[in-house]
DNA sequence: GCGTAACCTTACGGGCGAGTAGGTATGCTC
DNA sequence: GAGCATACCTACTCGCCCGTAAGGTTACGC
C-alpha cells in the first residue's frame, strides 16, 4: 500500500546464502520430496523464480546444500585434527569438532545424513564424503599402530574405521534429536569407545568365534 | 485373444505377499517417492487397483513393508540370541543373525534403513525398532557386567549400546552394497570391536579428555 | 446351472508442484 | 538523467502419478 519498500534489494551472494539457509531448513524438516520450492522461496523471503535463477533446479539446489554443509563439516574436522599431533589427540579433536558441528548445525546434519542417504541421485556424493572420513580415521589408527611398532591388515583397518565412523554417525544422530544433550560429553563417550576398543582390537586381541 | 489364461487367479494371502515382495524391491531401488504404484503393481504381475484393494494407499503399503521386514529382522535376532546363554555368546549369535539377515535381504534392509529414516511419517516407527535393539544390547552388556560383579551407570550403558548398534548398522550398510562380502566374516569383525571395546570401556578404563 | 462373491481389468479424474514467460523496479555509471 | 544491467515479481503451463469408478470374468455353493 504505502510503498512498502521494507524489503531491500540485496546482492546475489547474500541472497544465495539466505536461500541455502532456507533450503537446508526446509529440506531438513520436510524431506527432499515433500519440500516444495515455493516453501523454500517463501522461507528465504524471496519469490520462486529467483531461486531458479540463482541456484537452478531443485536437484541442483539440494546438491548445493549438500556441498555447503559437507564442506563445512569436513573443514571443521580437518581443521581441528592437525596431522602433526599424536594419534589419540588427533582423534579426540576430530571427534570434538565433529560433534560440535552436529550440535550447532542440526538441520545441516539431517539434510546430509537422513535425506541424502535415501535418494539415489545424492547417495554417491555422500558415500564419497564418508569414504574420505573412513580413510582419515583409518590413517589415524594406522599411525597409532606404527607408533607402537605394530601393523594391521589393510582390510581390517578399514573395516574397523568403518565401524567407528558408523558409531559416531549414530551418536550424532541421537545428538541431533536431543537438543539438551551436550556435544562435548557425547564426544568424550565416543572417544572412549573408539580409542579403547579399537586399540584393544588392533593390538592383537581377538574374540574367538569357535565357542 | 486366445484366452490367455496364463495368469492364474490366486487367493488373497498369496497375492499380498507377492505385492509386498514387489513393493520392497521397487521401494528399495527407487526410493519411496520415486517408486510408482504402477511399477509396483506391474512388478507384482497385477494391476494397480488390486494393490489399493489389498494393501491400501501408498503410505499404508510402505508401512506394511516396514512391518514385515522389521518383524522378520527382529525375529531373526531374538530367535538366535536366547536369553539363557552367556552374554558374549548371545551377542555373537545376535550379530550373526543380524548380518545374516542383511546379507539375505538386502532390499529389505535398504527399505528399512535407507528409506524409512528420511521420511517423517515412518521415522518414528523405525526409531522404535532401533530403541528396542538398543535395549537388548544394553541388557546384554549389563548382564555381562553383573556376571563379573561390576556395574555401570544407566546412561553410559545406553550410550555405549547406541554406539554399538550404530556401528553394526554402518557395517550392515556396507555389506548391503558389497554382494561379494561374507556376512559371517563381517559379524566376526563387529563382534571383535564390540566385545573387546565395550568390555574394556565398561570394565572401568577411561581415556582422559584433559591431554 | 444359477447366484453371488471374490478376483481382476481398463480407463479416467484431479491435485500438486516443478519449472517458465514476460514484465517491473531499482540502483549504478557516465 | 539516459542507458543498462541486475534484482525481483505475478501468474501461468504442463506432466506426473495417486487414487477410483465402473464393469468383466472365474470359481464355488447349492
């Protein structure tokens, strides 16, 4: 009515981030398919054609979300776990960064791990990221073993790393659903399971399948 | 034309199972949304209205799949892990049953854990099942500890159980994608991580967060 | 052999939401 | 203050797919 120039014009880079914020939020709440481009646009305080103009089709938009959140997470972890630290310290800092990220970006986590996993077009992208994580963890374990003068079979290392990453994801999932939970404490618990368990195992101990 | 009585009329119970088989297969391949009722019907060798007549709407159909596969899995595990066995043997048999199931029902697993997790209407159902699993595992750990005259905090037990279940799911996921992998071997590896790691931890050992 | 119930089909309605056409306004440069 | 690029909008098309209406056919009881 009275002009209503309340909504300012903003440069592209800013709008793009707003759109991504909104997209992550809506994708996380509704799921990939149930999320409508209209709702995302509305939530971003913009109209639909702008979204198409800047970020492209719905699939491309989701990939963009995936990329941003995934990169953020990987950077948080890699930045914390400097390679020149002792292995246990690296693992500990990595875990703390990981759970810290999840605690602070629950929406992003939900998009990454609850949505992307189910939809074929994106599952590959996610699998790649997880593979990198597994490699990092396997590297830490390997490093720790060599420091003690031991070695382990490649496959075993990778499988153990896989299990550890899976356990972390599971706890992260739990964390994302419990706003009152403390990321730091969760990280500590995971660290205990990981370090003591994997250490024991790779040190040579074995549970015997035959009775 | 020439009669074509190739397709026989079948009693309801049989058709329902065929439909569920087809549904699980298609849901697993395409994902919940991308799966079309037409494709499911065609795959079941029947026409669409029959599916609606017998199993109801798409959502109800998916719930039916979830229920069948979930029940099968829980029965496989519960049946193997008899409560009167020693704790480590219970855990071992449970894990073997679990990975055996996943190896034999990769489609069902994909439906259960890759699809249901992402879609709000079904996430709750799945969470309930996982919670039951966590309780079972926590019970095993508790039992094992008491047998050694120890005890552990309730929360710690549950969190550790959660991590173990998560690790198992992760390995199961990996198994589902690797047809050549051996379920038995995977179970053995998981058993090693679980028993040695959790045992160590709950026995009182701790990794110290402060340096 | 005739009713009736269960099995099964073809063919359509209708909604929802992805993506677009075409036009308006705002700021920036000279 | 003319010209131009960029930010932004309203309002539409159109295809896909869930769900159903209405009718055909086989088996079985009596």
